[in-house]
C-alpha cells in the first residue's frame, strides 16, 4: 500500500510540473507578444552608439548651414507616424491643409482661389517623378516602408512668417528665430533609433518665379529631397565627418543635373584655385559650398558619372578625407586637375563665342 501511495504522489508531482511549464510557456508567449506589439510601432534600434566625432559633425552643420536643421537626442525619433506632424497638430490660424499620395504628404497653410492646393498637387507629381533619377545617382531612395511607414513631409510656406514659424516648430527653437539666407530647409531628428526627416520647408519666394527657374520650387524641392536621401543613408554608427560642400554640392549637382553648366568665369576659377581646397571647408561667406561644390561633381561627372556615384556611395560610411583615399584620389592632385579642367572649359567657351561685328 505504501508503494502504491508513493506512485500517486509522483504522478501528482509530474502533472503539477507539466502544468507549471504550460503556465510559464503561456506567460512567456504573452510577454513576447506584448514586446512584439510595442516593437512594431517603434523604429528599429539602428545605431547602438554614435561616435562623438559624428555627433560633433552634426552639431557643426547646425552652426554653419542655414539650409539644414538637425535635432539631436540620445534616443532619437520615436514617433514616426505622420499623425504627429506639425502640419496635423497645429490649430487655429496655423491649421494646415494637405495633399498626399503613397510616398509624400504636402502641407499648405492657405488656399486662396485654390492656388496653394494646386502647388501642393504639382509638388506631389514632381516629387514622385524625381524618385527614379534619385535612385540612379544616389544608389537608393527611402520609401515609407523603409521609414517605419512615415511619408516624407513637405511644407509650402505662403509667407515669410509661416516659413520661419514652421522651421521653429520642427526644430523646437525660439519662436522669434529668423531663418534668413535660405529658400529651403530640411529638418532631421537623429539619434540611436535612426534618422527621421521631420520635414522639408520651401520658402514662399520660390513660388513667385517659373517653378523650374534657378530659385523655383521645383529645383528647391529636388535639392532638399537629395538631402533627405543623403542624410538618411549615412551610417551614424561610423565616424562620419564631411565638409559642407560634399552634401550641398551633390544636392546642387542633382537638381541641375540636366542643365548644369560648368563654371567658366575667370573670377570663379581663380576663387576655386586659391580658396577651395578639397581637404577643408570652402569659404562659408560666398555660398561656395553650393556652386563650387557642384562644379567639383561636374568635373568628376564629365570624366565618368560613375565616379560621382562611387564617391557618394563611399561617403555614406566614412569621412570626406577617407573617401579620397579609398577612391585613390590625392586631394591636392585632384584639385589641380579640377582647375585645369575649368580653364580648358573656359578656353573652349571663349573660342565658341561669335565674333562681335566691327563698328563702322
């Protein structure tokens, strides 16, 4: 009898153990389910650690470039959904309307005789049409599926005050701050969870001229979209440090790609020869990061556009100086060849100019 009783106890213990394992399994499954549910609504932890040199580079961009806005934080962006956009949360006089498709959401603050709604619809068409050429040059493009479902937000400012206020809201800066010296800006939030584009803001002056003109909203849109791809592509877990001409030059090269003309004025060539060394910042007071930066990429592209594409692809994961080393281009020698190319182009243009008629 004692032996039989002992077996019953053993059976009870086994059943109890199995029930315990079952309950533990259920608890673990529920826990993983909860973690997954939370996780799918958050961006992936993309950068475990951002080197201090990369953080310093990003801080410096805010100080020297009026066309860039970077929000830095330890964690980085968490609310990627467009429902949290300033364009949707603003109220009262600052309430926005918007047009959207599967890739973009374009906010406009005012609709007078459907004018700004028309601009928004046209911007959508231009932005979608730009994607294939962006992929061709930059090697990639980031759709909403690549950005935790976030559509690229574009703000069309109908006045100077709206332009400044929108930038201040996106950057969480002093409401009285003025953003002079820019006709377009791209604002990013960057941290360990990734790089999110808060929005592109286009200045009202861009809508006064031909949209395809030098400062028309078409070219400003392409320029800022190029920043979106470039800065979204940087591997912030690596030591990244670029001179301003690297990002501004490639954005200008892209938006002028089909009609970009190489520099030929003697003054501009002399400026590049004397002041635009490739191992330093170009002078910041002359906007040379833009026009001289574009000239450098035109120089590379005239030889073979693959050189431009390779240069940018390397820039995603390392510093400017390392890009030259990996490309087997000595910066001093490359600068000399660039200037020689400009002088040859200048001579060619001079020879092709028609002779002025003699005055009788």
